[in-house]
C-alpha cells in the first residue's frame, strides 16, 4: 500500500471513530448473529429535512444477510451509527421511486465503494426495485461518470464494485437466499403513483412487513397476515388545514392514523410501529404531534404499538418481538 493511501485510510478510521463517539453517545450492540432476525429503523421521516427523522430506510438482518429497504436521506450515517460498514449491505430493495426513498442511493453506492474502513463493498451494489429502477441506476451512473472514472484511475478502485446490478420486479418473491425470503406486494400509493409495493421478509418462521408509502390497502392487510412486526407509514394534518388542496393531495396518497389503527387491528401483529411520519403544518398551525397520531390510532387498535424513532431496533424471536436498547443515541 502506498504511503498516500495509508494516510487516507488512517484519516478515514479516525473520522469513523470520532463520528461514532459524537453521533451515538452509547455503544452499538454486537453485530447480529447469523441466526438472529433483527430489524432497525434507520430513517422514519419524510421529505421534510428534520434532523431527528432522516429519510425512510429499514435495515433487516436475517440469516447473516443484511438487507436494506429504501434508501432515503441520511441512510449512510444511520448505517454507521447502527454499527455497520456501508459495504456490508447485501441488497437494496425499493418500495417505489419517489425521491425521498431513493435520494440516499448515490451515497450508499459510491461512498460504499471506497476502501475506507466505513465502506469496503466487494462486488456490485445489488438493487431490487419496481419498473423504472434500471433507468434510475443508469441515470445515476451517467451523472457520476466523472467521479467513477477519476477514482478508478486515481485510486485504482475496482470497476466491478461500482457496478449496479439491477433486478426489476412486479410482485411475488423477489429474493430467496439462505432461508431469507422477500416478497413484494402491491400497495395503493395513488392512481398516478404506480408501481408501489410493500415488502414482507420471512426467516425461520418469523417475519417483518414494511408498508412503504400507501393509503389504506386491503392487499397489504392480506400479505401482512400473521406477521410478527408491522412497520407502517402514517400521515396526518390538523382539521383546520384539511380544506387546503395541497394537503388534500398529500393525504390522499397516505394512511391516516385511524386507518392505520384499522390495519393493525385486522393484521394483529405481535408489534406494530409507525415510521415515515408525514406530519403537515402551516404558518400559525403547527403539525400534528406523534402523540396525536398514537391517540388517533388507538381509537381502532389497542394492541402493541410504538412511535418509531431513528435507530429503534427489534429482535424477532419465536416468543415475540424484543425491542433492543443501545442502538445508537
């Protein structure tokens, strides 16, 4: 290794340790064991640039695989806080192609390609998504062509590890390796917002279902039946803003707290958790709070329900869903 490259790696390691100490405050738990089924909410936000809620992203660790569902703003930072290198992500699954769900891809893809200790991907980034995903990754490759060619020439980085290996799907089983099965099912994000899917991940007789963006969906209820952990999006606005056509359009594409409560009551998961909070406000009218959302959902559901937070994690066991402490700060 050249002295220049050694210096770069040393600086990267120092930055990694410093960043962990500042961002986490507490140590991350040990890496997930091969047989462990762990789910971490990396990002629970929406397009709003809120510091405590980064863009949507859910990490599923099962059977030694590390699968990422969506890649919103700040996903790379949250992965690091969760104790993972970017290059450890085995596959990325996209629910749909709205920008807030994919804007973190260039960072995961290109930063994960570096040789620094926080990156080190070996082989291509494997992306599973609905129709349009291949065009997205081709466009990103074109947009970052200068960076790609420069790093290959200047740093001798692997050309194979900067490739994007894309698999487009409709619905059904989209991944089945090492006993980990991922099933995509259609959800209803609106008539003009197709395709949009949710995912169910099954491993060892346990499962997690992630809604993606959807309004009330009978198909989601059907596919989530019997799931252990249900991660579901939610949107809400104060009553005085309901006449605003901008808010009407947004709410028409999402699930209200009351509707989500109905979903939970019919699915009956061992644990339900809200993520992707779309909480709308206007000048002089503050957004609905998370506690408001919880109380509204409780009108239709009295089972286990949590307000999701970034880096909240769960271990799925045969006896139940166990929240994990110490997953970041």
